[in-house]
């Protein structure tokens, strides 16, 4: 993997404008992995996908992440810093098993971890219950009770809850919780860190800044967009300094 170029940052922003966030994640990864089919990238587990996105972000903008949150108790706005290495839990050099098993209370399950295709499939679900049922149907590959095959719809809530815990245990990168505390009122809470949303926001800001530079330089010098975007940051900023 390598860092995203300026043209690629603008391309991702342009392409992702009207995409669902699930598809934006794939747009970012498909640029980082041009040799891989998008359909294959969609089969990465959610945690693997996020570990790759964290690495792409690290290569493109550096290892320090600047986060913002609002205290749910007093509304105080706070900034916090994170390092990519603090929240990257997956070792990307290690392949992950395709299937896992769960045995509990006479139930035997074979399942796989949720991937980007599953997230796309449940994106339109109206309730969490419907989404959970659909995700279970998709990810449970085999389901027996006392060695007799049953449908995944027949699984009791306690088994579904254990299944969900197991999935997260095997793919911890899929749900990163940050422990935050408010400096104003002392309230402590945990917040979900979503690399897809975080990186997309950063890329959008950067793309718009780049296009502003293109606008100024093209207007002043008459250069083409493609030539301005292929300049180094140092050279582009030098020319911008001359015309300001
Ligand atoms: Zn507070």
C-alpha cells in the first residue's frame, strides 16, 4: 500500500459524493489496491477493512488522528489525539480463518464474520431487529440443535447474543470504542470510532482545499487541472505564495 496522491484524493471525494458510506469505504480501498477486484475487497471482514483504511490514512496524512467529541452531559466540545497504532488491532500480515464455530446449550453453529457486502445488504433495514435477523441469516453457514439441522431463525436470543460477542472477539477492529472524559464536568463515556467516516471527512476537506488551489492557479496562469494536481505540495504552495 502507498499514500493517496492529490488526484486520487479528489477522485475519491468526487466519486463518493453520492455514495452510501459502505460504498465509500470500497472506493477508498479500490484506489489503494488497484490490482484487486472490488468484489474481493467487499469480502474483507469489517475489521480487516478498517485496519486497511487506518493504514491508508496513516500513509496519506500521518499516524496522528485529531478527533472531536461533544460531552453528552454538558455539551462541552473537546479535542483529542490518537495514534493509528493505538487502535489498529489487526495484524494485516496474518490471514484470517474463513469460518468459525460456536457450541453452546446444545446448539452448534458454523459462521463467518460480517463483511462489507453484509453491511450493504442491511443498510436499508428499518429496525435493528430486522438488520440483526438478516445479518444472522447471511453469516450463519450451518446451524444444528442436538445434531439436528435447524434454521437460524430458530436460534434463541441468548445464542444470538453469544454469536454477536464471538464475532466481535474474532474481529475486534470492527468496533473501536474510545474512553473519553470531559475536562469541564468530569463525565466519562465511550464513543465509537469510525475510520470510514473519519477518513472520508478528512479526504473531503483536503479535496476541496486542493480544488481551491487549482481554481487560483488555473485562473492566474491558465494551467490545466491535471498539471496543477500533479505538482508537489511545495511547488504548488510556492506559486500560490507568488500570486497572493
Ligand atoms: Zn461535560
